[in-house]
């Protein structure tokens, strides 16, 4: 039995500013430690339930998690795998479930001062099948294609609400809520303890099945620079909707990921 954990940093407890998510920024080292500790809590729970665990660091250069803070036996994918799967690089059909740690609200929402979808400097927003999309939207769709159910998510209240609405049965744990440029945080140690307890409970029960796939998927991307939309329009199948916006339709979520990999 195997569990895949995809970890990000903007949704962990105590992180409020972009500086804390960047190398050399105020609070960055503390943010990496909290990201590692919240991930470690999910790992301990999975190991206790008899699962092998693979963790994918999914933030910036994907080298933020301290492997020494994870339990012995956990495998860590550090750095990018040069795969369109991005934050899920390494996931395949052999996994029994996926867990998301430190996830955050989608671009074009007001749920967090750190809201974004994929590279914040490139995109205004993403939509999939007409709905604003988060990184969870994108990644859970890919997991569905592999038949891997999304089991648990921790992050800000905005992404927790979205995940619950989009993925019936997923268990979520809010770490904080956004209030303008502020975050109202729960105590980091309390969050760590509750992640471990919640994941243990989820994995102690029979696991659900992944969602059925849709008939088709249309990804709409709005760039911050019109030149990016011009460039993206050369990718086969991409349609330019206006000076800043393009769309692409595919049969499978991984095809969307492949397109995004090359038009980003």
C-alpha cells in the first residue's frame, strides 16, 4: 500500500507574506520548517497505518522540505522531475491515495493574501470547464485519471472550502484564514497534531474511489502579459480568445498538464 503526499508552503500555518515563501526572505526558514513538520505529521500517520509514503516537494524549486524532519522510511522527491505532472511528478497508478499539505486558495479569489494558481508572476487566473481553478483543481484531476483518490487536504480556509465542494468525501483541515493582507493563524503545533490525527483516521478506513472523469476538459488561461498569450497560441490546439487569454480542450487532465507545461 502506498500514499503520495504533495506539499506546498503558502497554506501552512503562520505564513502570511510572499517574502516568507522565497529564499532569503523574512520568515523563509521558519516557513520551510513548518512545511516540513506538517508534512511529517501526515507521514507518521500513513506509516502507522501500514502505508509506504512518497513526498513531493511542490514549492518554487521544490527543495524546501528538510528530509531529516520526516520520519525514517519516507521517500522525498526533491527538485522538479521535468514532467508535466509538476507538483505530482512521480505519481502513477500504483498509489492508493493522495494527500495535499500546505495548499492555498486559487487565483482571482479573496480567500488569502497568498492566493494564486501556478506561477503568480505569469497568470491572472485559470479556469477549468468554466470554473476558476486552483492547484488542487488541476492536481486532483490528474490523480483521478490515474485512479488515485484525493483523501485529505490541509491549507487555508479558502482551499478547504473549494476542495470540499469539488471533491465529496475529502477530509480537510484549515490552518488559517485570510483577512485582507493578513492571515488569522491557528497554532502551528495544534495544526501538526490535528493533521496527524485526521490522516490516521482517514487511512484507517476503507479508501474511496477516485472521481469519474469528465467527457472533456477545457482549460482557459489569462496571462498578465499579452506576449505570453501570443506565444501560447502557437501550441497545437490552443485558441487565442483575446489579447491576454487562451483556451485548450482535451480528453484527459494530463493533456491539460502537458499543454500548460509548454505554454507557461
